[in-house]
């Protein structure tokens, strides 16, 4: 059938076009042949003879082609009738002109009306049937087959048309293919591609006061935008409502509404929801929380707060997570966090979604109390172990860093008065070096607990590896070969470059130690797009774009019973004295604090591999980060500035005071926030910089600085603390012209930071 249509298609179509006129050709042919006999023997007789014979042959050819085509068309119709004759769905076969060639029993019973064309047979079943059928026939001619759901008076109808050789089409009209919406208890309707209303729920019909046929008769401010507030024309007047759109198979679109009412009524509707729900700004401010959410988080009715201030446990600032979701990075997966407000520990599974309210972007958070879920028990145990070490490290770090600041600071002062020829110089250098080693140990503990201070920036891992390659080759030695590969188009990541280099060095050193007899270490950098969540090792990597770092070795491998513990602090597979057990735990903490994921795979005797997933970043860094990275400078003070130093630890205060005076600054000392405020009561006193500890007995640093800046708004601030910066990030964000200097700091670091603030 197909071959015949292919070889004679154009000629057959020409014959069909001329079929009604082929009998009319016989009379002119006979006349021409008669003239040929009359003028026989002459040139005119020859011309009439040739013309008459040609016309007669053409009429015979057309007659033959028409008969062949009709016979073949009958064979096609018979074959298709055998195919769709017993189909319970009404089906038609039409020819190139749209005339019905065959209809099955279901079609004859369902559409008994007369008419040679399909449009005439189905009548006014739906709006503009002739135009719809013509459009579908043209699409089927191009694609082979096409389906579309249309709205009828009785509900939804799915039209399917398939091209049948040579020029016919098979039509199926299925009114059962589209699932109805009668059982859905919310205002919802289905729309076709053309904007026709295919179906709607009883709640939507009640809301509109009828069943209109197209969306332009319902929504006054088209086009429809997902999450936007639109105005609906109802029987009782125009009503504003939020719109949610969801695509369905077959080209349908679900349209659900949430009436936009006054804030108090809006909260009443939210309170009726059976789950805790919150509405957040992209910066984390709680804009709305229903009754269940407030009870879960122990939030008073009239109190507003920052979401990042009442939950913890992500391993990175909550604000970064909210910003990633609001900007569409890292996926929309749920995170497990711990609520810090209730008297008892409450673990929450928080799912975030983007929304638009009145033209402004916002986040919708759904909270689930995950405290008692059996399936999360193993993850909670691991989180509690990390939390315990983090709390220990944070508590020890403050006092220990104060001691280290005093030791290294006074050592720096002594080194200023001794040169390399002095007998005591070597001892002072040893003291300084060991103080720095102790500071690194505290930093490793904080890295595991994910509370160390990071300075994230957009970096290209190819540049990082290029800078590290020479150092790594020196680390692995001559018996080990180090190879690294990368994708040509590798996105950037947002991380602390210095800490990321430490992660790579730790992984390479561990790989080197696993191959005492030599071997090869391979570092691979590639981009990857996860089309679905990746679940492994009690973690879930959400879908999205990632930069994947893979470090592989050919070493001895790690046993399966030890592999699950290698990221725990102080756990090591090496012999006593060969490692602290903090290298992998520090790498784990840095990766998690950077928003990434790290996994380990190993086979004993074959080697190990560590795979890290970092969220990919494309484009320029946020304008806020750029602005924050370049603070405004003031006019330089040629004779040094006036510094108010507030520190409750006497040794630290003594060192800092001497160091600043050595650089020409005038230093006013205070051992508490209250004493600092009393000093500032002198209106004639001009202070350039506040240098203050964060955690002190009585009023803390950010609190007294905020009070002092009311009368001295232009004063610069340097916060110093043994805790990590994220411990005060919420407060410091409200203090203009402020910087953070972590303890322990050296003499040079302190003086340079103060000088940068003065200008």
C-alpha cells in the first residue's frame, strides 16, 4: 500500500483532480479525429489526428488511474476497518479531502448524524470543530500522529489523529482518556493549549458561579502567570486569587487558585491547614507562620524572628540555603535541621518552595516534626555526635584562643626587640611556631564541627588545581604518579579557596600514605547534572548542576566496617603517631559548610576513591557580596587614630593595647561594655575605631556597639572573638562599617585590620 502510494502519488493526485472531467474529453477527441479524416492527406489532417489521439489516450490514462486508486483506496479502507472495526472508542477514516471513508460501530452508535465530513458528523460537539480538525490534520501530516484534549458540554474529549497512507487520516474520539476532576475538593480546572476549559471541580464551578468554556471569560488580566495574583470574573463580581499552574500529559494544564484575602483572613486559612507552614522572605525573615508552625517552634503569637536564628544544623549559614533555593540553585529538596527555640530538641524536615506574592519573591516552608521518625534514627545519631564535638570545640575555642592570642601576641612583641643573633631568638620562634600549631589544631576541630570562619568566593577549580599541582607533586614523592583531568567547560563553585586547597591536600596525602610502595593518584574534575535526587550514605544530593571532584588511588583500601567511620573525629586507620584522625573529618566539615557532599568508596586491596559534589555557580557573584567585599575608605589619619579597645581578658587587652600604640594609635582601654559606654559619655572625645570582643560578661559586643553608634554613627568597628564568625553574623549584619578578626591573631593582623578601618 505504501509503496504504491509513493510511486504514483503525484500522478494519481493529478488524475483524481481531473477525474470528473475525463468523460468530457471523449467528445473533443472524437471531433478532432473526424477533422483528421476530413483533411486526410494534408498537414492539417496530421495535426488533428495527433491532437485527437493524444486527448483520447490522456482520457484513457486518467480513467485507468482513477480505477486503480479507488481499488487501492478500497483495500486501505478494508485493512483499516479490520484494525479499528472492533475498537470500543469511536473511530473514523477520512480521505485527503476530509470526507468519511469508514466509521466503526462505536462511531456509528455515538455519532449517528449524517454528513460526508467528520466536522458534519460530530456537529457542535465542541467549539469551532472545522478549524480544530483542520489544524490537527495539518499537524498529523507533519508529525505522523497528534493528540489534543478539548472541552465539550459533557466534559473532556481526547482527539487523536494518525496519518494513513496515501492521503487519509484515522481519527479516535475518546471521552474516557482524560481523568475527571469531580472528586477533587479544591478550586481547580484543566485548560487545553488553546485556553479552552476542559474540566473543572465542583469547588471551582461554585467559585465562578457557572462553567464557562474558555479562560479568557474567567480571568480578566491575562496571560496567566504561575504564583501571581489574578482577578477572576465570578457571578458575585471580580475576586482576586493566587494562581498555581501544573503541566499534565497530553498538553493539559491544571490551574488551581488560592483566594487572596486580607492578612488576618489569610492567616485564618493557613491556621486551618493540617501541617505547619511558614512564609519566608529570601533573606530568611518569617513573614507568616500558622498556628501549628508557631507551636512547633515555640514562637509567641506576636513575635517575629529570623528563620536562621531559630534553626541550626545545616552545616552552613541558613541564609545561604534560603538564597540558593530562592535563586533556583541546589534543587528544592528537604533539609533536616534542629530547632533551637523549644526547651527540648526538635528535629524538623523543612521543604522549601518558591512563590510570588504581589510581585515579590518569597519562600513557602513546610515543616515536618522528624524527631521520632525511625527511618532517620541513624542520621540523628551521626548529627548528635557532630553536634557534641562542635559544642565542645566551640566552648574550648573561646578560652583557648584567648590564651593563644596572648601567647603569640606577646611573643610577637618580644621578637620585635630581638634579632636573629640574639640567643633567645630561637626559643621565641619555637614558642611562636607551637602557638600557631595549637591554633591549627583548634581550627581543625572547628572545621569538623562546621563552625570555622570561611571566606567563600566564586572560584574555578581548574585554576586551583593548576596552582596546587606543583605542591602536590612534591607531597606525593617520586614513587607516586599524580594525574589530573578536567572538563573543558567546568562551572565555578562558591567556596573558601584556602580551605578547599586544604581538603585536596588532605585527600592526596591520605592516598599517598595508602600506597607505600608507589602507584598512581588520579584527580578528576567534571560537571554533572542530576536529573533526580542522589541518595546514598544517609544523605540526599538534590537534583541540579554540580562540579564533581574525584580523588582515586591504587592503595590498600579500607575495610567496609571502617569505611562508615572515617569521617568521625580522631578516628584513623593509620598506626599510632602517624596521624591525628582529623584530616578527613576536617575535609567533611569544610565540604558540608560549603554546601557540598562527600562520599567514600573503597575495595580492600584495590584502592579508594573520594567523590565531592559542589553546587555549580554560573555568572557573577551577587551584588551584595561585591559591595560587602569592598568597604568604603575614609581619609587617612596621618598621626594614627583613636582606638577604643574593649576586652575582658587582661592578657589579650594588654597585648593589643601595646601593639596598637607601637603603630602610633591612641588607645583607650575598657574591660567591659558598660565601662566603654561610660567612656563615650564624653562628647568631646573623638574615637575612630571600636575594637571589641564579642562575648563578654554583661552586655556583649554587638549590643554595646549598636547603642554607641546612635550618637557616633560614623565610627568603624572591629569585632574580635574566639568563636567563629557565624556566631555573630546576624548581629554584625546590622552594624555598618564592621569587620571580623578571629582569634588568635598576630600583631601584624591586628594592626593591619585597624589601619584598614581607619583608612
